[in-house]
C-alpha cells in the first residue's frame, strides 16, 4: 500500500463534493425524488494507485455489501458507479480515462489540464470543468510579451502536465521572437545534487524571469534551497497548479516568491461552504477514514479508534478540537478555485441526470418526480453530460464544447505581502480565452507588487541576450 502525504487542500476538494451533493439532495427542483450518493477513494496522485482505486469503483468491490444493505435504496444505474469525478494530476488522469473510455463511463476532472487529454479518440468519455493548458499557455505567452520578457527560463516536473505545457509555451514564445535561456526538469524524487545543479544554473543565468509549470509539492524543496542561497532577484511566473498554493507561502519563501504572478482558475465564494467545512468531525465509522487522517495530521494527535493514523503521535485527540482556531489551506475558502471546479462537476452530473431521468417533464405530471422505473447505463449519462448547458447561481454558464472543455476563464494573481507580513493572492487581471484576440488579456499594472519592487525586462535576438 502506497503511503500518501495528507493534502489539506485536496481534502477540501473532497468535502466540497460532499457539500454539493448534499445541497442538490435538499433541492426540490433538481432531481426531485432522487438521492445522489458517493464513494471516495484516494489516488495518492500516483498512476498505479489511481487505476486500482478506479477498478474498485467500477467493479463495485468497495463497500458493495454495505451499499446493498438498505433495501429501501433503489439504485438507478446498471453500473456500480455511473460517473467518476477526478483526478487532479494529468498523468493519473490519462491512465484512468483510457481505461474508462471503452466502457462509456464519464470521467470529469476538476484539475487535470494537460492538452494531451483533448484527444476524443483516445479519451472518448473524458470531460473537465478546468480549462485545457492550451489556453493557459496562450495566456502566459501574452503575459510575458505584455511585459517585454523575451529572455526567460523554464522549470518543470517529470510528468505530462509539465512536459506538454512547457513544450507548447516554448514553441509559442519562440514564434513571437522570445528565447528560452534554460529549461530544467525536477525529478520525482530529486537528490540534493540534482537540486543544487538546477539552482547553480538559475544563479549563473542572466535570465531573471522563470516560468514554472509544476505542482507545489515538487517545487517546495527547490524553493527552500533557493531561499537558503538568497536567490531573491528572480521574477517567478506561476502556472495554475501552484499559483494559489498555501504550502509555498511560508515565511521562509517570502523573499523568493513575493511578487510572483501567474494564472489561476476563476475564484468564487460558495455560500455555506465555510460553515460546512468547519462542521467536519472525526468518527470511528469506516467511512470517516479520511476525516480521521485529516484530524490527526492537523492537530498533531492520535485518535483512539482502531484504524487510527500515525502511531508515533503520543497525545490523544479529544475529537472536539476547534477547527476555527486553525488557519490552513482547508479552512481558507474566501475565494475557492479548484473547489469551484469540483462543485461545477457535481452540478453538471446532476443536471445531466435530471435530463436523462426526464425530471420535471410533462410526461411526469404535475409532481415533477423523475422517471425511475428503469435503470440506465453510464454511456447514456455521458450522452446527456456532453449536452449539459445551464447557468449556475454565480451567473456562469456551465457547458462543454465538442472536446469536453469548459469556457476558459482565468484570474491573474500576484503574490503580495500584507500588513500582517503574510502572503495574499491579489487578483490583478483576467484572461478570457474565448474572447477575440487583443481583448483576452486584461491587467491592472497599478495593482501589481513586483519582486524586488521593480520589473525585470530581458530581451533577446537570434537566441542571444541583449
């Protein structure tokens, strides 16, 4: 069994899914008479673990007996799981999407952005509520061009997300006359020698702007070492994978990352979500395993349950510790982004089911109860998912294009230190990939706080710095 590092932000995504499901189940106008259920499994952000979890889901081997125990609960799907929401990373998502595709089981990702996933022949049942990197790359190229940054370096990680993103960025920037001073890939388990070699290159390069296509966990070690070296004169440009990552806002990294700019998914405040997250409590029930892990990790104690977590933790949890006294990526929901993508994925499935089950149609009479006399197959749900089109409570149109892609909307974020000495994510612009050329990128330069208090402009001609 692979040991996973517990991710508070990912746990918030999971709880947002539960919140959305409970919200729909209490909504008399959406899926009346139908109750949505769910199962949650961990991928550990690993291809093999993702495939194993997916097979458990679609084969019905996880908690099937428990699911069938309640005779009053009539399951409307022929398959154990008619749709899957996930995954976060592109490489595991590709593996799962390839496996589910031939069976027509919908897979909706909230965070896998790789352009490689747009191939409908290879991934026929894949959709996503997060824009493809093709739009983010276009926006990043426009951003660096807007500020005259033509001599830049790139840093990535050893995965599909990074490989495809940096390749596309490099090609587009060079077509506009820009130059790549260096590119480095951070290995999945880098040695100290490899970290030092990358930083030696960054220090010796005359390029002052670094575009990083990577996840926060894989960047952390490199950035900590950069702080130790006092490598603070670089302007970092963040991809959406880490631009709002609380993990990297620790005081140690402020001299390195203050002034960072980058692209983030559209942010929203979801009414009721904050209160819902704070109501989470540990329990000895088997379905609370992730909540219990979260609780032990957050409060540094051990629950006295049989399946408790880290046995090395000495103090016992009471179970009544106060979440309101904590401040971390789980409780920070002032403007959620990836969680909002999860929220939209749940509602997209609900609206597709609403159409599939003919809820509220004239044939069902005045009570508007959904048609539940016969079971449906996942491919039927996929058909309606591809056609789903609704406006949510935030006045955003939710639908998928022919490639299963959403409307490409981004916020442009700047890392700024506030009066309390903490990093805050300041929105300084927007990018709309569906707008006409020349009207896509909008930036309020007066709001930006730059690294070192100024912009670093690097130019090149014929591959040589000017």
